[in-house]
C-alpha cells in the first residue's frame, strides 16, 4: 500500500477511572483474548500497510510487552515493519508528548526517511474493522488535502464528548467542533485520518514552530477553511473506549452473535498475541450461558452474560452475572459477582458478594479495597 501507518496509543482518560491505573487504554483487554490496539494493527496489516509507527507514552509497560513481537500482525519484515516509539529526549527537546501533533512531530525523522506518499493516522483505543484502501481511494478521488473517517450516531447516543462534524453535499467538512455543548450534527470523527506525508511533515513543523501541539484543535479545526477536508463514512461497527461505560458496553457487544461473526468469522481476521494456554475447562456442576470464556480458565460455578478473560479460576458455587473478569483472577467459593469489572490478577475471597447497584462496580486488589 502507498501509505505509512501511525497509531496514536499514548493517551489516557480520567473517565476510565482505576482501569487506566496500570495500563494505557490501547492495552485494555477486549472480547476475552484481544487488546484494543489489536483492531487498528489488524486493519493496518489487512490493508497492506507495511510500515507502522505506534506512538506510546502513558503507562506503556503492558502495551510494550504486548507489542514486543510484530509477527502476530504479520509485521515481521526486513523492510518496514512495526516500530514502537516513545517520547524522544534531545538537546532541543526534553518534554513528554504535549499532544497528538507533538507526538507525531517527535516521530518526524521516521516520517522523513520513508517513501510512501500518504499517511494513515489512527487511534489505538477504537474497536472496528476497516479496509483503509477504500478510504484512500475516496481521498484521492475527492482531491482532498485531509480525509476524516466519521460515524453517524443514533439519536439515543451521547456524542458531546466527540468531535462533531458537518459537511456540505459534496462531503467537504464545513464545521468541526470538539466536544460541543450544543450538538448540530450526529456525525462524529472516528479519529482516523489520511493525508499526504509531505503535507503532514510541513504542518507538524509549522505547529512546532508556533507552539501548537494538538492535531484536532491545531490542525483539523484551524485549517478547515484553508485546506480541503472531506469526510469518509464508516457504516459498520465502530466503538471508542474512553470511559468505564464504553469499555463495559463494547465488551458486552461481543456477546451478540452478529458482532462476533462480523469480527471473527468474516474475512479479514483480527490478530493478537497468542498465549500457549490450555482450552478452558468446565468441571462438573459448572454452567455457562451467553458468555465468552478465554483459554486457560477453570470454571466450577455459573457464568451468565459475562466475559471471562485468560487464566481465571472460578470456584465452586460461584455466581457471575453481567460482569467482566480480566486476566488471571482467582474467585473463591460461594462468591456472587454481578454488574462488575474485576481487575487483572485480583483475588476474590470465598463467600464475597460484589454487586454493582445502578452502575458498574470496579473491583481492584488495591490495599484490599474494592472501588
């Protein structure tokens, strides 16, 4: 493909609460066996993008470990491949990423040394499946300077935390408001952009010169009347993980057959780092209904409408309902868990009762407190 890929994976969100305490949002576990960044990486690989830069920063330990081998996404190449970049400390710069534009500016050397004419920029905290070639073709056909992927949201969905765009009849973006108080359109930016590589380099250098660091505010919004910025609609499943509620809902979506079939039974595939674990074991007396159970789990109790991630032990007479249990959790006998997200490597003592009343309860093994 004639494009280099950039995945922005360094961000954090206070709306994720304690779930973001130990990992970047891009490293959040999804659908039992995946991480959020797997979807963007798989899209890049399936679209034929051979050179991908992943920009990490916040709490990147687990994310870096997940990305330690590029072979899982077919990026193990002599030419191009997957590069994981952190903030660069030089004589001229000693800052962390001050924004998305600054993050890409610190990777400017990588952009300058490659030869692809276009750049695909994507965030690492969205769950979707997409062929970037189709978007690139639309970008070239419209003769746009920048193309932004957007999603038309339903009337019942809150969109005031997104970038909201309005377009004319030709698809050119006429308005772009970041987190507007009054919503004028149901079209939201999906955080996926295509533009010419040389143009991106020029814009990033100008932003750095002027002390501007945010790509949305200082490029897309600032240049919308100067550059030809067009929209490209995503009509299939797309979800952004930016809050506890988003995370819970996105995982629960995978309990729907049509969502599972779309991601895991239709070409192209979604790839992830594979652990060598035994299949899940269901002992006598266990019961599982409408749930996802990952490899390495041992189930003795009942699980309903839930997602159980890798290496989870569920004790005798345990009842789990409408919950997400992250990796490597031990759940003691006679425990009741409902409407909860249980953090990785937690130990739930026998005879515990953990129920979220009215909202999702976050359970963390942090000073023996459940928060």
